[in-house]
C-alpha cells in the first residue's frame, strides 16, 4: 500500500514540476520565447492572443550583394511557446518592390505596392519592407506613408500579387 501511494505521489510531483504554469509561478521562464530574442531586433508587430502575445520582428538587416537595391534579413515570428526564424530577401527599388519569404514548404514572392492600400492581409509585408528599405520609416503605419512613397518615386498603383515558387523553403 505504501509503495503504490508513494509511487503515485512521485508521479504527481513530476507532472507538477514539468508543468509550464507551475514553473512560471516560481519565476522559471525557460519556456518564454521573448527571453531569447536577438539583440537589436526591431519589433514591428505585437498582438495579444489567448495565453500570451504574438510578436514579429526583424534583425540582421544587410545589403543583398547579388542584386541592386536588395536587402536580406531575418524575420522572427514568436508565438506563446514557439518561434520561427526565416531568412528573407527584399527588393527596394521603385520598379518591382517585393518580399521573398517562405511558408514553411515553398518560397513565396510577394509583389508589393508601397504607398497603396495596406490591410490585415499585407500589413506585415509592408512593415518589414518599410523598416528594412527605409529604416527612418520603421514602425510607422504603412497606410500613412503614401506621400513619402510618392516622394521616393513609388506610384502607389502597382498590383500586389503572391507567387508560390517550387523549391526548398529558406
């Protein structure tokens, strides 16, 4: 009898100790992705979801040496208990502004229209594009950047399209 109850107690204690909520109650935040954000990351979007926050940010922004007006960066997408980091490429020129990313299984090329309409479907792409291509506009609402886009030479009348490309995701 003692052995069975002792074993049950040990199993219950192990389950409680392994529970993330129990560890968080003691200040043990090993499971929180925010503790591992890279230094210098620029947070572009943060929203509250059930059980926590969803955060998107960029870091390691650099010139793309293989094409003019290009940028390369890392996109950090953080959920309550998950982080995805993707390598991204941007075209910052006025003739074909674009974001090349991944959906996890395919490359995705997004043709952008700086200075055009920005809704929930393309907001993150525009936040990333403006922050990397024109850092002085980082964090600003893309819907309020029409005049700046025109000054920079963007018409605001380009068609936005999404192309799924075969190949390995990056």
